[in-house]
């Protein structure tokens, strides 16, 4: 049985399976939280769901921009982005 861990993103707690991440899940949560805070501080967005979607879009944009510049995908980066997207999707369903 897979171990569950608690992650806190934007003031909400999420329980996720630790083995669902190929990278440090707390680092993933920290990145998502920071992006949501950055967007919130910029103003104009009140919905947590909207912030989560915009954070996912921004993180995906940064990843794809980096990918294009490097001309290749680093597998670790791809797994990190996949894990972040999965965590956001799970969070939006709760």
C-alpha cells in the first residue's frame, strides 16, 4: 500500500500518494503555491479554482518555453510537471 502525505497549497490541505511523484512532492507543492500566490498578489483573481488553472497554465508555459529553448525535454522536468498537473487536477475535484 502506498504511503499518503499531506501537502498544503494555497491554504488548503491535500492528501496525495507519495509514490505518485518522481520528484519531491513538497517541492512540487511549494512551486504551485508560489505561483498561485504570485498570481493572487497581482490582483484581479478571487476564485481559487481560477488561480489554480492560471498557475497550471503559467507553469506549463514556463516548462514548454524552457523545452523549446533547450530543444529537448529533461525527463525529470517532464515528470515534475506531470506530477504538478495531477496534484492540481485532484485538488480541483475536492
